[in-house]
């Protein structure tokens, strides 16, 4: 075995939450004590969040041995056995092939590999080579043509061709133009942009500089969620380092091109993901969208031509300029080129961050890369695109990830959230959850969005409470369509999607709630009741002890019973029962 | 940036949000005085600054407890049972979401998504993130903060 050359610890938000900082500290102490003489390097998210904390040992030939679920105690074993003893610690080692085998890493090529706070490491991976080449050898029009030819489309959700968008702002003549990076990743269940910013911030800055050169801008903003403090810190460090190295600022790389970037921390408003609302927010106002046209490309920030791209879109650009449009377009389908990053979460075994070539069927992502459903339960649906997207049922699980193919299902590629749902998820409750979200996040400007989503939410709440009416479904669908038609911005135009897709693919679940007062997934509390099976109950009394409202008592026959009148359906009895005697019933009570 | 330029920049309407963020960072919340001060410094009416402060979910207009518990209400957390965790939390502390305990130790807030979906259900207490929480483990977590402060 060749000697270990470097130790990497994944220190993105997810890794830190799983305890990776303590693991890194322990490694550092070991190094400081002189036991090992190795660099301990922090890296971004490697993608295998389900294995965090992750420690990679890299040997002289560049080969990686990966250890997962590493604790502080494990650190000593890894040091003792692997670093000093040259023996792999087999029970801690994790397999990469199943998870990474089908992935193509363009956006995430450096995530989990380089130290995100080191400009040198980014440059060692050919970072800023694209910018250097462009500034010395190409005109802005050349850059736009290459991005057009690559087929890159906006990764924030709408899928607008990036090169075409740049050409609009490039055509404008103005004293000042702006490039904005939209890092207001608001979809619940999505963390792609956070991972890129935390794991490879220079890549985004380089992408912005390339966009700025192409459209003729000299100022840029990164509009990033305030909930991402680590991403902000790493961006600030990257900005400082890039300025010192003359990669940003006046006269970049000795040319006449000048461009600098400011960070604007968002203040928590989902609607600010919409371009015109985001601009209003940077200008210090309430983040409310306005009518388009004029589009930001002609009149955006402070009334000047402005180009806005999402983090992932910009992170693709340096790669495209380095490898050429053809290499990028070699991945993907006819209309959707390149790769897409997805945040896999929910009831999935391997939750984490994956990058797949466009065109890969959802089945392959969920079952091969994602390892299928937790505890081998049945797959029910995958929710894509967050509150703007929809639920794709088992019957459509072979749909490829492609803008047009997914749109045909009623869902969208979206920004990249992919929440896997199993048979214990209630689809009516999921629809209610998203409507609750969009209803609260609606800025209130358009009546259909403000009032319509409220009415839809009330209807869904009624259905979940067992008070649904026979005509509720028709009313939901009718109102949903009207909200889509009569809202100004993307929030309202897509808000009904979670309801429209679930009523289409899971109509039977809605009907069970409305007609039978039953929640088949046993999620909606008003429709379930807890019951102790007298045959299985051993009268141990643990349930009665755990009950917070004293609703459980011993009955004469040597078993316990639950008083339905007192029960608050907290489910604690079910959790504590060692004999699985507590069952959940739903539907009308048999007379 | 020179002092004079910094002063000029702080007077532009674009700095309303950063100034409110700074005020909240310093005081823990946006007080009435802070709104008046931001209005003075940017030349905007108080009503406009108040409108901005209430539009964005980040801003708190009431003084929070010593520890702020942010419960994630993202999709992954929702389907993996954060509801039961939140229920136990509010029961244990005797306050609803948005409330502060009488001893001023804890406040509960809900957030849209903390972005660590693979650790769902998740919550944050101050700057510390806790993953895969259960109704029982949340009680233990609270206990560790109570001990620390007693």
C-alpha cells in the first residue's frame, strides 16, 4: 500500500451537522501532537450525505479510501491502522461505485475534492483557465455563441436558454450593466446551490466574470439566502482572494476588463427567487415582482440592463469554456444538454447530492443511485420542483430527466429538489403542505394568488380533517387552473401544481378522505384512531406510563384500552409498545 | 471604502435591508428605535422601513429568548415527521411557534428549509444544527441547554 498523502474531511453544512467538525478537530489534534505528519484538509460536500461524517485518505497515487459515519473514536483507529499501519479499516470503509458509478460530475467536479477556501487548489484544477482564455483570445460575442452552442439552459427551474438570455443584455447599450447570481435557494428540500457555494465558490465567481465579459457588465451581485452563513463566509473569502490575485476588480489578468462582485444576503422571502422581486430586494424594497416587459435584460437593477442566472447555471460556464460546447452537448438529450444536480431526500436510502446526465430515467436515480426506499417500503411518488413542481407516480417513474418530458407529466425539472415518498406519505397532506407554503409566501400582489391559494388551502385542510365535500375536487382543479392563468409571476403561476398533479395521479386518495373519511397512509390525524389489539397486548403498562393525557388504562380482560375521547393521537403508545399491539385504524367506525 | 463614502452608501435606499440585518445582529431583534434609526439614515419614511421589516421572515420585531430554536419545516423534514417533534417541543416549553418562554431561555421559530435534508428531521438551536431528531431526543437536547444555563 502506498503511503497516505492527504486527509480530507467533508465540512459542508450537512457534514458539520453530522459531527464532522469534531472529527476534523480530532484529526488536527493528532497531527499537532506529532503522531502523523499529514495535511488535514477541509473539503465541501462530496454528496454522500447519508454517510457523513466522511473522511477520505488520499495516497501518493491519488487513490482515495473513503470512510463513513466516522466518530472521534474512529479517528484513532484510522490513524493507527491505516495511516501508521497501512491496513484498510474495513468495517468503516464505504463503497463508492453504486452511488457514483452512473454520475457525471461537471458542476460538482471539485466538490469534496478541493479546499473551498483555497484559490490555489481551485487553480490547480484548471480554475480560472476559462476566464484567462476568454479574456485573451475571445470577443464577448464568441463567448455567447459558445454558451448558445452548448445548449445550456437555466438550472433555476424555468430552463430558459442561457446563451440567448445573455445575448439580450449584451445587445443593450447603457452606462452600467449588472450580472446577478441568484443564490436564493428557496425550495424546501433543495440544497444544490448551498453545496456548490460551500464546496467550490470560485467556480461561481468565475462563471459570473465570464457572464459579465459576455454582456459587458462591470458590477455583479450574489443574492444569497441569509440562512446559509457558511456559504456567505466562503464566498467572502473567495472574493478577497480573487481580488488579491487580480482575478476580480480593475484590469483583470492584465486586460482592460474590470468587474467586481458584492454579496447581498437575502432576508427570507421565497418570492425573491423571481427575477424582478429579487431586484426589488437588492434595491432595499419589499420583494414584490413587477410586470414584464420590460425584462431585466433591458431594465433591471436600478433601471439598468441586468442578467440574472442561477448558481448551478453559472457553475457550468467555466467548464463549457474550458472544454468547449461540444463536450458539454455530448451529455443529455435533444433539448436538454449537460447534467443536472439533484438533492435526493425524503424516504430514500442514500440521501444526498447527485449529478446525473440529462435524460437519465427517474427510476435509475431513485433505485440505483439512491438505493431505493428506506426499509424497503413501497415507492409511491417522487416530488420534483418543490412548491412549483409536482408528484410523479410509480407509473411514470421511467420518465427521463428532460425539461420537456417532465413538463408533460405536470411536474418540472425544477431547481433540483427530489423528495422521495413512500406508502406512509399521504398525498393530500403533501398537497396541503405545499399550498400552506405558497399561501404564506405569496407576496399578495395578485388577487388570484393571494386569495385563491388561501381558498385552496382551506379546502385541503377541510379534506384532511374529514370534512370534504363531493365537489371539492372539481373546485380545487378549477380554481387551480385560474390561479395559474391570472398570476403575474412564477410563484402564482405554479403554486397549484402540487395539487393538480396529486389530484390527477392520486385521485383515489382524495376520494378516500372525502367519501370514506379515511387516510390510507394514516397521516391525517382527524381521520385516524389508536387502538390496542387485546390479543397482542401483554398488559405491561408501558403505554399507559407514556401517555401524556392519561387516556390509557388497564381493562378487566388483562389488556389495556385507549379512551378515544381523551386520546390526542400523539403516537407515543405506538412507539413504546414492545409487542406492536398498538394499531392505527382509519375510516368510518363500523357499527 | 473611506468613511465619507461609507456614510453616503449607508444613506442609499438599497441599504435598508443590510442596516436592518445589522440592527438585528446587534440587538437580537429589530426594535422600534432601530426602525427609526434606519429610516433616518436612509431618508426613507418609517412606514416604508417597517414594511420592509415585516415583509421578510428573517426580521423579528420582538426580543427573542436566550436560545432560539429554529425548527425546519422543509419537505423532507415534513414527510419524516418533524410535526411530532414540533408538537413535543411546544408541549415541553409551553409556548407556541413564535413564542418565548417566561424565563426568557427559549424561543421557537419555524424556518422553511435549513438545507440539510439528508439529516431530516432537523432543527437548529442558535448556530448548532441537530439532525434526525425525535420527540424524545428533542427533550434531551433542551435539557442540555437548561443545565448549561443553571
